[in-house]
C-alpha cells in the first residue's frame, strides 16, 4: 500500500507536512519516534476504555437502582458524578489523544475514532481537552458549569482552527515527534490571542470551580458538625462516608487533572519544551473514569456491600459447582 506523503500543506493538514530536505533524513517506510511508548499508550487507552466503562456503568447502576434509605437524599448528587464520569469516559475514548507542547505550541493528535473525522469536526472535539467538569452539588450548579464553558468552545475552535496563521508558511510539523508519514495534527499557538484566551479562560474556570468546590465542601462540613447532635448514629455514619466521598472527588482531579493542566498551560507562555510531560499527562487524566467509581464504591458502605456480596455469591456458586462435578 502506497504511503500518503505530503510535502506541502493539504486540506486536512494545512499547517504540517512531511519534512524532506537537506537537514532531515527522508524515511522510506513508516516511522514513529516514540516506538514502544505509542504501544504503551494504546494499551493504556484499551484498559481505561474497557475497565473504566464497566466501572462507570456499574456505578450508574448502583446509584439508579441500589440507592435507598438515608442515601436516597443524595442520589441526585451521586447521579451527576456518574454522568460526568461517563461523558468524560466516552469523549476521552472517542479521541484517544496524544499531546506535545513545544515553543509555545500545543499540539494534538487524535488516535481514536475522532481521528477519522474531517478537520472541522476534529477541531470541535478538541473543546473537550480542558473541559472535564468536577461534580456539582445540584443540577442548577451543573447547568451553570455548562454555560460558563461556552466561551471555551469559542476560544478552542478559533485557536485550533486559525492560531497557526500567526506564523504563515511555517511547518508546524517540525515541532511534533518524528513520525512518518506526518499524521493529521491540530495546533494551538500561544502567540495567537485565541490560544491565550483558551488558556486563560479554561484555566480560570478550572481554578474557580475547584476553589468553589472546596468552599462548598467546607461550609457543608461545618453545617453538618453544628447539627451533629440531632443526627442518629446511622445518619452520622452516612455523613462520614459522604464526607470521604466528596474529599476523594475533590482530591483526584487535583492530582490527575488540575496539576497536569497547569503543567501544560504555564510553560506555554514561556515557550518551554515540556518534553514528554504532555504524553504522561493524558495517561494520568485517562484514569479518572476508572479511579472515581472504584474509590466511590470503596468509600460508600452500602455500595461496597452490594458489590462484595455479588462477588461472594459468585464464588460460592462456583465452589458448589466444582464440588458437584468432583462428586
């Protein structure tokens, strides 16, 4: 099969093309500088896709059909968390991103199904890169969170669609990993006002939403402590479980979402080559839909009992079946 080699801009890759000149040794067959790391990324996405999907759907099932008693009053909050994880899981696995940042340029390659879309739709999909929203306390807050991300959609589309125009004629493919043929890439150049807006607005939303989450959680904890004397022991235990749950919901994004994004955004303004930082950041972020359900089921006792009980029952059935076969 002949390689699709482009030595000049094309419709689907207007800002990057294969580099064949006196400074670069031309490749005669497909080449990927990352080699085994690309394979590792594929395996990682396969694991988070399958296991994350199963766990996220399991969590949704528990919230919809196994939430009862005192826990019933918190069903809406838990449901928003589940839906958020499922949406992020679906989008992340539709995109399967590979990232790089160099010379103030944020570069995106989509290796999932989104990579087969035409360029305008790939640009639109890039809106979800910085758009993972942590769980809100009510549906109203969730709607507000969705509304404030609308400017992000504008800045994202404008940046990845046109920010490379600030350097006309420049082959942005030189900034990507050595890969032949040149894959279809999206570029956000911080020299453009659109990319600056994308980073400032997106980073601002993340910072404000995280501070708001901590503030709401702190006030909720103070209020429950003031009313502690009026709660039964069962309600107190449930409150402790939900406190642990909210702590986990606030902590996980800090380490595998907020910090990685800051490590991407801040160096861009100093035109720093972050090396493999972006590569490892997408690996960390891809585990959010997998870790959230595991820790939630572990922390909330009724859910943990249901899941552990199902496993014990299955083990007992298998043991009885084996004994019958042996006899």
